[in-house]
């Protein structure tokens, strides 16, 4: 019975993937579909930056988490102590976990500071992974425990949800660049200074969810402090479905716990190229050929630069055209890079 339900759900999810939905629309429809089998009292699904697993956008089910709990819940996602964060699940072979699984659940901030005050006790989390890349995640909460069968069902449909989210990630509006902002974060995590434009970016992001600006600053700062390069970036959705780029860079100081500078700006077409390459399931060589096409190079130049034959270049382009659903180089560049960002 359960396998039959999973097969039916995967078929419906595949149909959603072909409907041309944006990520938020797709996830709202998929929440309703999954809750037929795994009912919840609260559900919050996310799209993830496929490179960093930072939460890019959030979509709630029929009942939304009260606004005062949203900043707290998001902060716990990046505090480094919580069990079963989306980033942690993205690294595991099994994409599904219950909050009660493992020894750390009793100390969970999500449980003690968010779910219990709301009268809820149990949480099931999953990441949506396909071809080794995580494109989305789900948090589902209710009073009663989630059963093994329900966890198995969610694990069974997660790859289909990942594939559908990957398709939806191809969509997105491109807005005028606007003025970038720089925020300097101290070793204590508190902003020390910011340019004037930071206020408008905070207003824009906090309109999506209260406290989102501060949470995203924290997420990229934690990433930069953990990265050997001292740099970390994440792409997140704005309210209109466009993209914002946050980049954190550790500043050189007298010790390793110095300040971190975070730049916030509208993502350019070039910033999104690798995301789109992944969304269209391009191979490594196909991505290399696309980069050369975007740079305006001829077939012979591409062949020489990549040490392959001109015939092989054309074969790769034919495959790329099929995946991206275009018929010429001009159409390919227009689809990958918006006008004004080429």
C-alpha cells in the first residue's frame, strides 16, 4: 500500500515539474500532495542554494509558523549545535530524519523554544537530493510521532521532489542591480558598521520573513569562518522570485577571530550560470563549452581552448541545445544571461 502511494505521488510530482511552476508554487502544491499521506500541523519547505545548502526561499503550508518564531527558527538552522539541520542532512546518505532520532534532540532549540511553545512535539525533516545535489528541504511538525512508514514514504518521494525543484530553479526574474551594501560583522556576530544601502536590503529581505536579513548575514559569516579560503557565498530568492547574492569574506586581522565583511547585491547573470548549468543537468564538459559560448568564442576557438575537435564541440552543443530547449547559440545565451547582463 505504501509503495503504491509513493509511486502515485512521484507521478503527480513529475506532472507538477512539467507545469512551469515557480519554486514557491511548486512547493505549495507538493505540500498538499505529501500531506495526504503524512499529515502535519505545520509544514515549512525550502529551496536550497545547490552549492552551499543555504536556505534560498521558504514556503509554508496551510498554517504558517507565527511570525515571532520565524527568526528564532532560522537562527537555529545555522548555530552549529542543532541536530538534523538541512546542511547536515545534505551530507548524509539518508535524506530523512526525525527530531527524536539521536541523543541531541532533548537539547534542541527548535524543540524547546519553538515547537513546544506551539504545543507541538515531533518533527520530520528531509532534504531533496538528485544526482548528488540538494535542491530543497522540508520541515514537517505535529503533535503525534512520525512513523517509520511515513519516514520511508518521504524518503521515497524526495528524489522526485528534488528533480521538480531543480526544474523550477530555472525560473527567476532579473531586476535592476541597485546599490550593493557592505556590512562588517565582528567576531561576536554583531554588526560593527554598514553602508547606507544596507537598510534598504534589510527592509526588502525582512518583508519576506521577519529577521531574515540578520539570519542570512549569520549564515554566510559562519560559512566564511569555516571555509579554508575565508570566503563563502550564497544565492537567495527575493520576494519577486529574483536572486540576491551574499558574499562573506574574513578580514585579515591580528588573530583568526577578526571581522567579516558581507557584501549584499543583486545577483548578476554570471553569478547564476553555475546554478543554471546544474538546473539543466549539464555535464562538466557541456558546462565548459557553454562558458566559452557565453564568452562569444567560435567553434574553432572553443576546440583549441578545450583541446577537443570542432566536431566534438558541435556534439556537445547539440546536447546542450536539447537540454536547455533552444536551437541556436543566440537563444542559449539569451536563456542563460538576461539582457543587460551579457
